C-alpha cells in the first residue's frame, strides 16, 4: 500500500487539502489527485515546458516540483485564469495567429508568455523568443506563437 501524505496549498485561489503519495510531484498531484488537466506530462524532465504552472507567481516545471515544496504556497494553473485580461488577450491572439494546433504545449506556453508580459509589457521579438525558449512546440514552428505574444503585447499596451 502506498503511503499517503496530506498537503495544504492554495490552488487557483482556493485553499485545498490533498492526500498524495509520498514524494509525488506537483504534476502528479494536479493531474491525478485534483483533476487539473491543463498541465501536461511531456518529457517529465523539466525540458519541454508543457507542465508549467505558477507557484507564488513564478513559473515552475510541475514535473520537477515536489508537492511537499508547495505546502502553504499559491499554485495557479490555466484553470484559475478565467477573467485574467492578459491571459484572455494572449489566448485570442494565439487562436487568431494560428499559434494553437494540437494544444499539448499551449498551457505552458501561455503561462510563460503571461509571465513575460507581466514583467515586460512591451517585449521585443527576441525577448519573446527567449522567454518561450523553455517551451517545446512540435507543431507550429514558433513563428505564429511569437506573433501571438507580440500582438497581445501591442494590444495590451494601448
């Protein structure tokens, strides 16, 4: 029998308690225990960015972060960003530019892009490329994603 550990954290603005397997990663906890599905298991090594979430406002790879390290911290996923103006603008531009194809990488890309726009509301194309360099997309070739982030930045700065 697997030993379960009880953790308390804030998930998308709500206090939650969740019993997880000892040593569970945040990605395992989100997907398997809390049914938060926007974070994807891609490489499970922190390389692809598909599992990116915010912990206390900082992007982290959920596949490398132990749930125990999130005890008492605020975790935010795509599911918790309804009504977020920056995220809504990014999503619209991703669709309009063709930056979304299979959708597997989209959650991580959007979290990374939102983090960039919070830090730098008017980034250069190079800054966008650098900010998204930890997110792998096998479908789009990145140009449309960079176009989307730049378009969203331009709209938000007006």
